[in-house]
């Protein structure tokens, strides 16, 4: 698998953000599928732990949707989000409605992010 520079950030594999993980100089493209899967497992473990630390007791669909969201936007963005504030306040529907606000990159609405957030919202509400 090759590396991609997306919005100024080097990613590789299944979306591993080399900059956020301070390992950009240690990972050189191309990488194997096994290496990409290892990076994904490590990344998911980090995001799963963060989501669990912020809102324990979610059902499996809510948890999966929030891990997907956090993998994409980062722990800091989830941590300061209205989505998380509403969820912690017990406003599940209000939290679900916040997914749709996270569809911009460089002030442009992106069709791929619109689809992703709709899918995350649907999963969250199952």
C-alpha cells in the first residue's frame, strides 16, 4: 500500500495518520496488507480506549459509530465536540444529529464525509 498526503497529512494503509502518531519517518511506502492491518489494529485500539474513557456503557452500535468518527476526526475533536457533550448529558438523539455537522474539509462540504457521517449516524441510532 502506498502513502497518501490528504489535507497536508501523510496517511498510509487504511488511514493511519503518520503525523498524529509521530511515526512518519519510521514507515516507508509501500507497506504490505499485513502491515496495514497491524497499523489499523493499533489505531483502533487507541480510539476504542479513548471512546470508552469518555463515555463508558455505550451499546455496541453507538460505540462502533463513535470509534469510526474518532478515527476520522481525532480524539481531540471528539473530546471538545458538542456531540460528546450532548451524549454525556443523556441526549442521544441530539448527539446523533451532530454527526452531520462534521462534513467539511477546508470549509468545503465533501460528499464522502456526508456519506460517512450519515452511515455513522444510522449505526449510532440502531
